[in-house]
């Protein structure tokens, strides 16, 4: 099961690095990274406080997703588009 968690993490990381043309896709990939790390914590550890650690990681993922969507809505309402310009990076 740890192998599956690692494969999901790597696939989402590759998707994050290769397809970051829009902010929404970027946010979805970040959420996938958080959820795959949550799966890794749930499956890979046998600590006594595993429940509290996984719950705090899930709360962190939910807060980051809501903050990212709020920033995306503010960006779109201010007259911007949903795209990321990669012309200056390289």
C-alpha cells in the first residue's frame, strides 16, 4: 500500500510540474499532493497519535484549498484570466 501512495504522489508531482498553465489545475495538483501525503501518513505510520496527525493534515489541506480558491476568485473578479504566464520564467 505504501507503493501505491508513492506512485500517486509522484504522478501528482509530475502533473504539477508539467501542466501548470492555469491556476485551477495548479490548485488541484496541490490538493492531490496534500491528499497523497495524508494517505501516506494514514498507511505508513503506526504511532499512537496517528489520528490527530492525520486529522490536522486533513484540516491543513482543506484550509489551503479554500484559501487557494478564494485567491482564484479574487484574481478573476479583478479582471484577470485564469492562466499563468510562463514567458518571463526562463
